């Protein structure tokens, strides 16, 4: 695993963030001043970011930059929260953003740009069940399934059903966040749950079985994004940010036991659960041709399921010259 790794909102909340966000006095210029605002998303298992925050790697990098800046983290957990805050210039970097949220934000007119990959984890996104009569994905026909709509997990469900000759119309899909979906499954209120990371391991510990993971269905890609105005006006800030992220991946590997402990504490799960799950993640940040292909697939998923009307230019969305 170490070798693999080395190869590599609510309206009130948005308003609160905007109120303390630095403003620029020049029209068309970045809102950056002396503080860089970064989203903090620790779940389902974003270990490099957890390590970076706890070891203050971003603070250290920005303090040593040519133009020193402070760093402030904002715990925004959902994709829409992150993209709204980015568009409002309340945050400057979305550290771990689902590809679906990135594409939808850009399609809605934001100047969001993807500048790196946070992780790829096809095997970390799964469909679980505790029902004895459900042996395969095909057995989900007519069953109630819960998970977050418009996400990698939703995309996994549709792809898995399609492989069995079924569609989402053949099941009773209920939009639900991961903790609630896990609770509903263990309480017997639903027949299957779409889970990832810690909740996935917790489900297995309570007796659930995996019907399928994302291998050969979805890549489970999360991305790093910023705004075009920052790319245009503050390229050195982008370089400093990405350099700090590179250091976070290396620090995770170099301080493996500490990284596992930090993640377990932050996520409220055991070290054993972190150790089992982290092996499913590829944290190589470099954007590769296959990543663009996966983004195209994600865009097609959004169009086919009525969440996106017209395609956008993925090549313009992704910036690879960093």
C-alpha cells in the first residue's frame, strides 16, 4: 500500500463563511488577501487531509511562501456546501470534492476548476445488505435502497443495476446520507445501503454483506478544486497549496502509525477499521487521462438521470499543468 501511495450548505453556514471571507477591492481580482480558506472533509476516509490539518502542513507551507498567508479550515461536508462556498469566495480550495458536485457547479455557471485528484477508491464504495434473501444485485429488484443522491454511490447503484439489466426505476431508491443509511439498514428499515469508508466497515462489523463494490463500475474519484480567478491572479498560491498536499501524502506514509491513529480519532472508528479501509484508496494526486475519462462518464450519468441538461467541456474544467 505504501508503494502505491508513494506513486502517487446550509444557507446560514454559507452566509457565515462569506461574512468572514477576505474581499478584494479590485474588480476581477481574486478575493485572496492574508488568509487562504480551505474546506475540511474528513469522511469517509480522507487520511492525507486529516494528517495535513493535524500536522499543520498547510500552515507551514503558506507561512514559508514568498507572500506569507494564514490558513483557515472550514468543515463543509457535502459537495453542494463546498461548491457554493467556493463560488461565493468564502473558501478558496475545496480539498475533497465529489466529481458529480464539481461538474454540476461548473454547469451552473461557476468558474470552478479541477486542479488535482484527491483519491480514487472504486472498492471503497459499496452496496451492502443484511437481508438473507438478497444474494446478488439482481435480487434488489423491488427492494428499498438508501444512499446519497447525485453522488459516486448513486452512480454505483445505477451502474450495478444496469449490469444486471435493471434500472433505478426497478428499485425503491431513497436519498439518505451515509450514517442514516447505515442506521436504517441495521434497523431493518431498508433492504440495502450505499456505503463508503468508515460506515462501510461499520456495516460489515454489524453483519452486513457486500453485494458489489465499484470495481469496473465507478472509479470513486474525488477531486481538488479552486476558482479560475485564483488560477489567473494567484498562481503561486495554487502551487503552494498543491505542494502542501503532496507533503501530506508523503507525511501519511512516513508517519504511518500516527496517520492511522489520527484518522481513527477524527472519524470515531477503530485503528483496525482504518487499516483495512485505507488499502482501498489511491491518493496519487496527478490527473491522468483515465481520470478525464471517468469525469466524462460521471457527466453522462448526470445527464441520463436528469440532473444535468447539457454537457460541459471537461477539458476546460480540468487544469493539468501544475
